[in-house]
């Protein structure tokens, strides 16, 4: 959507900006009225965080048996050389709780805080996202950056065990292989629109810790070629490699055959492209899609040759449990 009037909040500097792209009397009136409204707002009370965990198993689109069979088919495709890594996903479907969108979103944010969270309300569709993953950022100096996530471990209440789990994530050969393949894929995608020799990996396989998970993250960066802009970079990199696998096109064919429904917004991207050439978009994960009288939550994981089917199934459940319990 094209936004000609909006409110921008800079959380780092604790400043709020009112922006209008036109200079009409109506725009001036909007600026003054909105400033008055904001100054008179009463802060909402913080929502109560969820203290229980919801079992997603009964709500799975493809049950335990079906999902394990799909993983085994992925392993067969990998053995045949059709792919190196397949991001297989599942869907959880639950009846709409008929609660206000903002109230649901604030509860989700309270329970699962994340740096790329977003609430988007459209006609007949609402996205409530607590995504930890940056798909693509382009700054005003034409530097493009992606921060793919590959590798997940659960949090533990005991601090020593929790630290050990985070450390194990960075040293596990399977997890590192998953992350490396996606880093290489992103280097190739960005290489289509960036200046030769500018692609770099300034941060490789570091752990980020969230409310319920540890994640293994890398940063891939490059400088856009003068002939390309942020939209070209989005085209070159979409869909995010962390949600497909590698090689991208052939692996997407395999995913399309195995997954019984379209992913919809899940595993896409949500963010903004600005008039000044900048852009910032997330990967739509840890997200509830509200539409047609139900909430849908997607979750999955990367399948590689040494994947254990049961472990992959449990990782999928782990990723889905946080958003589901919050909602």
C-alpha cells in the first residue's frame, strides 16, 4: 500500500515523527490534529503475559505420521541429489478467538518480543507477526543486508543448561551446515544486484536469544550496483532462502508437491520501501494469519541429509508453540 501520511516511532531515540508527503491544507490540518491526539493519549496497560503452554498437536494441518512421511520424502530427494536443503513447513489452524486485533498483537508482543514484529490489517486479512528475522534491509547509502536464521534450540529455566544449549547450537555440525548453505544462497542472490567484490559476511553463525528459543543467525551484506535499487534487491532475493532451501527453484518445486496447502503470507516478507530509497522487511515467521474465521500459524525447519525426522517434527512444534500459546 502507498502511505502518504503516517506516524513513525524511533524506538532508539524515543522520538515520534508525523509525516505527510504532500503540502496541502488538508495535510497540515492532519498534522496538527494528529499531534494533539497523540499528546492526549492515555497509555494502555501492559497485557498480562501468558503463563501456560498450548499443545499444538491436535491443530496440525498434517499430523505426526503425515509430517514424518514428508520428511522422509525430503531425505529421499536429498539422497537423489535433487536438493541440498529443504525447508519443510506445516500449518496450525485454530478458531478465531474474536478478540480485537490490537489486543491480540500486544499480547503476542508481550509474550514473544522480537525485533521485526508487525501488525498489518487489510480487508479480510490481518497479520500478527513477532518475527525475529530480517529478510532484507537497504539503507540510504545503498548497502543491502540480510540476516538469515537457520538453527533453533529451546530455552531452559536453569541458566547453566540454557547457556549450554546456546553454545551447543553454534557448534552442532548439522546446524552449521544448514546455516552455511543459506548464507551461500543469500550471497548468490545479493550478488545479482550488488557491485562485484562487495558481498561480505561480517557476522557468521552467532546466537540470538528470544523468550522461548535460541537462534543461529548470520549477516550477509553487499553494496547495490548503481543500476539497481531496493526493489530490485527484493526481487533478487525473494522468497527468502531460509524459507526455501537450496537450490531455490528446484527446492520450491519439491515443497509445493509435499505441502498440502499454499503458505499464503507465511514465509513471505513484510516491511516498507521508502521514497528515499531505503527499505526494511522481515521474514513472516512466528506469525498468526487471521482470515476466514480462523488463525493460521506456520512453522517448520530445514531438512538436510543427516536430519532426524522425529527431531525435525519436534522443532516444528517448538516454533509454533510460542505464538499459539500467546494467542
